[in-house]
């Protein structure tokens, strides 16, 4: 693997991304998606610490978009993109909306406040393993790709393949649940990591816009530290 | 012990000057200033204006017992939204700054608020982390952050031992307990909180509570001193045991409907009875 544990931890403390990632990733630097939920990033860091996560790129609590994401997916990475648009300026949502539409054919709506009008249900993730997680007050609905998670009837998580990889869009942050040690959140992330790249990337786009998956290469272990970029 | 009462008790029409004069006339030693609760003391209030408040307080022969805030309920340090947490940090930092200007060494915060939406397991670590950061500022200013036990309203840190473990986790000599002896309701006994926390008590809010009656709508469980169920003799003895000889700050929720200034006199007289042990 390209990334030592030391480098990994260094990256998590908001070091420049190029210190943590290998050369291919460095070419994508700088990432423009800032992190609006540091506790989400910390939650992913805690959950991933000590794990080998080849080909995984996580944008935890993202408050923007980076055009380099599409390239990483096409080259075979599984990119987990957790939107924190509800906790950022409106510009962040518009960036994500454009990026997801242009690069992955996904459509996102304005964040929905889940606690208006009574108690909402939990977030129900159903791929790769079912998990019921506590909501995080707001969710960004998503349409397109394969819906893999809902809050009630609201689709808030989707998987979309592109090239050799796939994008997992999470419209309701799960990093805080990872950080607090929620067993189902941890099990869900483990199940994602346990997926062979071909499985992680193999779904047919609902829009039919994406190519069929090809095996991803485990070229790097990565954890995007998008707080390094504002 | 010294007596104090909050400026949030002032009737709106009085303004600061008339309220301050009443506090002095009623026999208090000091005044608690509530950031965000009155027109004269907001986050935006300039240092110069705060210094002017202090001049008036000094001229009245009073002291500032502590600086509290009414903002934590809407902008809690435990919010899920980092922007709200930043607002909380801002107003608590301003409390610390104004405490220095006003010549007191204690502030009050309501540090974590559990709701259906924001669960306990999230509130705890966020609050610890937020206080650890603020403790650095407090330490530099030599101002203690007193976390109030609003047990029922916060739904957080319900027992004295739980509160102790929380303060252990924050692990700063600049963060302690602002004890409210009326807030414990039927979940415990204030004298036991006093014994457990002892030197960590920064200030004390006093009011009485009717523990047998739950809150019903706007009906309050709180009442004037000696009308409720608190065991004031036991509370006094516990203070004596742990050596607490600091400020007692009246925080009366139920207000007089008529002759509202009378509540200031009556409360001061009750505090005198408590302090002198005439119970």
C-alpha cells in the first residue's frame, strides 16, 4: 500500500493531501471540496484506522465538489462522497449539484430538514448490507444510480458506477455515527470495505449513462482529507 | 457568603440604572449579568459600554458575582451544526472577555443540550471537546467556566456522579460546576451534589423547588426560598462541610405579579436567614 499509518494519521490532521496520497492522487490535487463536518471526518478516521482500504477515497462531510473525483472513479476507485451541503454555504450545494449531474448523472435536491413536523425515521441503508442509522437532522435527496438508502420514502444514498470504479453518494452524514461507535454504522462501512471492487462498481445505472464496471486496481490506500482545501 | 441577583430579573421598564439601585437598596452584595438577555449587555456590546456598566456597579458599591448567558439554549455548544457551535464558542468567549472587564472570575454556561434530534451520545463528546477548547481561553483569562446543572431541561448529566465524570473528562481546573440547588427536582438532593463536587463549585444559583409537582404547561416547579421542598438546613451544612463560602445568586423563575420589586427584598431577606443559619 502507498500510505503508511503515520501518513494516514497525518492526513487526517489536515496535512496537505499530497503528503498522504500517492502520485496519481497528487495529480488531482488540490481538492476543492472543503469539510463542513470535522466530526464526520473524525468518525471515518476512527472507523478506518488500522484498516487497509485499497482504492477507497472518502470525502467526509463535503462542502463542495472537486472535478478530480470523476477521474478517480474512472480509474477504479470507490469514492464515498458524504454531502454536508446542509451545513455549508449555498454555493456548496450548487457545486455538488453540478458535479454530480455532469460526472455521474445524479440529481440532488435541496437539503431537507428531517425534524420538521415530527420524528423522522432512521436512515435505512440497504447496500451492501442493511443498516439502520440515526439521521443527522438534514438529508440531501438524490435521484439516479442505484438507490441504496432512504429516510422514509426519501432516497438519500445512491451508488453510481463510472469507468472502473463507483461513487457512493451519502446525503445523510454517517461519519458522526461512526465516531460515536454505532455498531450498525461500523458494520455497514466494513461491508463496503469488504466488497470486491468489481462488486462495488457493478451496477447498472438507472439512467443508463455509465459504463459497465471493470475490475478496479488496488493501487492506493487513500483517505481524502478535504479539509486541507478551503 | 455573599448575595447576588441577576439583572434578568429587572422589569423591562426599569432599565439597568433603576434595577441596579433596587439591587443595592434590597441589600445584595452583587449582581449577576446575563449576556444576551438584556438590551444593555449583548454579545455586540462594546468593551467601552461594558466598562461603563462596571463603573455604575462600582459606584453603587456592588460587585459582579458572575457573567451568565441566555444564548446557550438556542446556540448550544453541542449542536450538530458546526456553525452553531462556532456561535456558541463566540458568545462564551465574549463572556470570558467581559468577565475580565467586569472584575469577576466566573461565568455560567449551559454546556450541552440533549433533544430528540440531538442525542446524548453525540452531545457528550461534542460538549467535552468544546469545553476543552474554551478552557484554554478561560485559563489565560483566569476565569472559571461553571457548567450549570439544568438537569431536567438539558436532559444531560442527570446525576452528580455523572456530572463528576463529565468534568473529569474535560479535565481542566478552569471548568467546574455552577450549581443550581433548585434544578435537581426529584432526581436527587442538592446537598449530595455539594458534597460530591465541593471545590469544583464555581458559583451557586438559589431557588426552591416543589419536587412533588411536575411542570405543567407554563406552570413552574420553582418557587421562592423556603416555600419548596429543598432541605435548606442540609444544603447549608453541606456548604459548610466543603468550605463553600462564595456567591449565592438568586434566580427566581416565578415572579411576583404585583409589587415586583418586593421579590428582591423578600429574596434578600431569605438569603440572609440562610447565610446566618436562622432556619
